[in-house]
């Protein structure tokens, strides 16, 4: 995979607007001024005035059965345990490599071997989909 702008460099970054890969700051500047469509091609794009001020106003352009509601995503941003985990440079390195990977499934599989990354994923899942009382009781019975 090559840079979407110069077609030569190894892409290390992705445009936050359209997710096009680029390799350097000059390529990013060229992309932003000439090529960026400003419309995300991701299937979970959010269309909103300001998700942070009112997450309930946010809507997805292409929702799926796995789409996480914006108000649940806001809970991730408010979770102090997640902030603490994300202060670990190793976790941030894993997330960056996952985001920049041409084979994210493989990178994710490798990342799930790292205890700190598993802790990060578990905390995300608990925040987005908290266990029911029945599941908590069942877990206590196993102890």
C-alpha cells in the first residue's frame, strides 16, 4: 500500500475526515487542499452538529446491527479507567498500529495477546454493554 497522494511513500497516517492514507505532512497538506472529500467513507460515519454537546442529536449515516449509539460512545470518553489505560504508551502504540494496518484483523489478534490491551477492550465492552444483574450473579457463583 502506498501513500494516496505521492503514490511512493509508505503511509503512516490516515486523514481523519476521509481515512485516505498518507505518508508525510507535505502529502497531508496537499491532500487537504486538493483531494479531501471531507466525507468519511466509513460505514459508521456520524452526522451531527456537535456530538460532545448533545450526543442524542447525533445520527449515523449508515447504521448496522453493530452500530454503537452516540450516547454510549460518550460514556467511553467519560470513563476514568479507560483514560488511565490509555495513558499507557504501549496501548497507544498498539492502537496506532491497528489503525494504520493494512491487515487489522491480524494486528487485533496479536494485540489480544497483550494483557494491557485485553484490559482496555474489556473496559470498553463493560462501558458500552454493562453486564446484567443476572450475569453478575452468575459470575459470583463461579467464584
